[in-house]
């Protein structure tokens, strides 16, 4: 089965699948999509926003077509993963993403969401400059168990570490309750470096989990 | 013009970050202000738009790597 898996760079044509990947990865196995809960927007509006953001292809943050690799099995979509090197041009992904969401959602929705966003301060984990960031890891249900996520992540690490000399580690942020993902990343060599928990009961209404962790792995360069 | 923008930005920054001592300078980035995170950034951009009566384009927001870029973009918008 493994020989039928191919990995390639995503293009604009893949946007509908990338949108599925972003939303499903965001849910972390629950039914909560934080973009909808935090900004009080419905699924239709979120689809529209993700489409618009992906069309802009803004680098340095996860919602960027150029940062995605896609895995296919027999020419069918099987999985996706976004990765980039943090703050390579000086701007941190959190600020770039804040700019994007502000622009597409508008100041009214963003200002209204400020209280919800403040609740997240306790579990906010900062990404490190020059570290490879892995986000939106998604494998369609029928293709799980084939090692596809591992292959895409590894390919992202290889590509980014070979083209960016300053890179020496990989980071991934996930909900603590996402056991399957946690174990898979552990197998790949990731270790937990930061764990944050919120005692605020409102958090559970907004996010898949009230705990978040950062896992890290050193990059072993192949050149 | 630039001095006026800086003075006005100082007022906006002091209001957003609730710090009466804060003074902006061209090289200043989010890393230089403790409370400048993604949440306060959104509030900051909204307040700058309101205080200067301007609307940023997406490419202008993305091009702002520091306060100096912001001053330059605000100046361009006010001149046009």
C-alpha cells in the first residue's frame, strides 16, 4: 500500500481539500471549531473566510497554500499538513494571522471577539523564531493507519531544513486531549516542552480542550 | 507630518496598551512591548484606523514589520 502514497506541494486547485484539512485539524477530534466559537461566526462564513485567506497565499502562517503538502493515495486526496519557518522575515505568525483575520472578519467581529480571545491568554504558547512549525495535520479517516501523517511531516521537515540553514528544531502545538496525535508525534521523536492549562470554565465552550502543549524535536540535517 | 503621526500614534499606543509612558519609535515591534500579542494587535490596528480615519489594505497590514512601516503607510494614506 505504501508505494501508492505520493506527496506533493499544494496548489490553488487544492483549496477545497485544504479547507477540509484546516477545519478537521482544528476540531482535534471534537465538534468545536475555535474560529467559529471564538469569533461567533457560522460554518458558511468560516468556509468563505478560509477560501479568501488561502487565495491570498500569505506566507509565514498556517493558512497559506504554499506551506501545504498533500498526500495522495491512488490519486485521491488522503492527507495534508502545513509547515513554515517561524518569523523568518521578522514577523511572528500570530501577528500575521491577526492581521489576516482582522482584515477578512472586520473590526466589528474582531472587537466583539476580544473577550473570548483574552480567555485564551492562559493557554497561549509562543512559537520560537527560526523553528519549523507544523500545523493542520489531517488524514482522511479511510487512510488512517498507513503512516501518511508521519510521511508528510517528515517531508515538510526535510524540505524546510534543507532550504533554511538557521533551522534547528521543529515545534508543534496541540490540544492535550488529542491522545492519538500526541502518541504519533512521540513516535516521530517529539517531546513535550511546554504545557499550559486554563481553569476558566468558559474555555471548554470555546476550544476542543482547556490544555495545550508544545512538542519539539531537533532537526537532524541531511546535507 | 511624520512628527504629527508619531505623536498621534503615541496616544493610540498608550490607550491600547494602557501604558502612559509608552513612546513609539521606527524600529519598535511587537517583541518590544510586553502586552503586544495577537489580541492587542487587532485592537491596535482597529484603533489606528479609527484615530486616523483610514482603512488598511491587506497587503499594507502584511507589509508592516515594525512601527516605522506603520508610520510610512499611514503617511502615504493621509497624503493620498
